[in-house]
């Protein structure tokens, strides 16, 4: 089943008399449970595409559908509700609140939504278990390494059980060894939870953790192919 459907997607930015055509007639489908890696040189439009898929921006023309719903037709309230219910984001920068504990940073989306943290005690424990940081729940970000901070950001994205996880250069701020451990975690989430993942990356090693590769060049799709299961990172 296609969880994401992109049809004739275009994105233009206008600055005075200058017009930049960032994405050009993008057509793409993502099946439920896939792990899609989007690659391309700087300026190819890959981050713009990710933001459009996640409803953080709106297309100039064309459509993005999540589970059959054209997200550009949703009101701001409906879009916020969809992002809470169905979508999680992990960015290159961790965006943690320095004076909050690991546990409270993970619970932040619950607090913002008005949910009772105590009602999600089991879910918080599950998220801490997934990232392997139950023993660090009371620490603050300044007491953590970069890799640990990214794990907290991942747990925060998982706390509402999203159906799709969007990753924007999630290991771009980490050394290679730590970055590969984070990619192992994403692969575990994809396999064990069946969660659909779409990542933007510059790294070929990171891309190999996916099941499908999408390459963008100058705002257009150049290649879409399945990633060979035999040659994938073991």
C-alpha cells in the first residue's frame, strides 16, 4: 500500500524578479514500511522535497498525498493534527531544550499537545528502551554526547507512534562511527516497528540502510531504484 503519493510536484521560489524552480514535476510513491533514501548534490532540492512530503511547506503545483489525503488541502489545524498523529521529524541539529531532562525532552510533544505525561509513562519507558538510555533519563543535554542527544531527538519523534519518520541529514553532525550506530537504530526502528522512513542524506553509507534510493539532480528525479538487499550493510 502506498502511504505517500507525489504527483507532478513543482516548487518555485520568487525573489523580486528572480524565479528559482527548485523541484520540477516530481512523481514518486512510498510504500508502507519502506525506508527511502533521498540523495543528490547540494542545491538539488532534496531537503525541499522532504519538507513538502512532511507538510512543512506547500507546493507551487502538484500534490503530496499521505494515506490518500492531499495535505495541501488541509487547514493549519488539520495539518498540525496530521503531523502529531502520523509524522515524526529528526533533523541534523537535535533541538533539545538545555534545561530539561532527557525524559522531559522526549515528553515535550505531549506537553505541547496538552496531554497528561503520566498517561504516557509506559510509552516514555518504551522510547527510552528503544534508544538504550533508560539509565540516563534524568540527565540534561549538556551531560550527553552528540550521539546520545540525537537518540533523545529520535525518541521525541517516536513518542506519538508516528506512521512515517522523516530524517533530514540525521547524522550530519556526528562522527562516522557514531553516525553508523544511529543508522543502525533507524534500521531497527524500520524493521521492528514497521515504520516508514524517508531520509535525506549526503552519505552513500547512510543511504544503503534504506530499501529504496531516490537520486535528485537539478530538481528532477534522476534515479529511483531498490537497494540491493545482498550488498546492503550487514
